[in-house]
């Protein structure tokens, strides 16, 4: 195996996907051409953790999940995007009036036309932060308008609740 000390965003994304899919560290090391210890260390650095007796399980880092969600939306992959949500997830949208979508079917109906008509700049992440219980994402909507979304994840890394609204950019006083 070649010694590779720098982790690229592509490596981290591949690692996060493998971890979320519950791929063993040994297989991840082979895929990424790294040592098992290097993979385990990077998993810890990224905030993925947890081990059970004969099986390794990982708690997905919400910010990594958000970035994967954004990439899936940018790729206009509806089924992949819906895969990020729990079966009983809710999405509350205040972008064009107030509406609540409950369950995967309703959330799919919400996202389908948006992904079909997305502009090239759509789903570009501007800023991601974490507060006590959720991730706050500032990004460009499917129309490339500024949006703020709050995402709450469960312990498996699935989105349990999301809320979005237009992000109001304040202008400095003259």
C-alpha cells in the first residue's frame, strides 16, 4: 500500500459514504488504498464513532450528512435525496408560504419539481454550522435564491425534521 497522508474532500466523501453504508474499516482501507489504522483515525477525526461487539456501526456526523445531502440534490438524484430522510420525517417550508410535508411520499412530491427545474447554481452550500440539536445550512435554492435550512438528524444519520425559509441578507446601514 502506498503511503498517502493527505485526505482530500473526495476521500472524505468516499469514507463518509462507506461508513454510512456500514462498510468495514478493512474494506474502506482497501478501497481508499490506506492502512486500516489510518482509516479508523480519519473516522474519529470526522466525528464518526461507535462500535458494537462483532459488528462495527457508526454514528453519522450531521455536517457530513448535510454535505452529502447537498451533493445529491445538486446531482438532481431524487431517490438518493429521499434516502436521506426517515420514513416519518417532516419538512416545513416557509419559502413560498407556509407548508408542512409529512412522510416520504409528501417530501418526494415537494422535491421532485424543484430538482427537475434546478438552476446550475442550485444547492450550492454557502455555510454550514451546528447548534445544540441540529445543523443550520445556508445555501442557494433550486432557483439560486438564498435559503436557510435547519436539519435535525436521528442517531442513524437520517433526517427526522427539516425547516427552510428564505435567508434575509441584511444590508449595512448607510
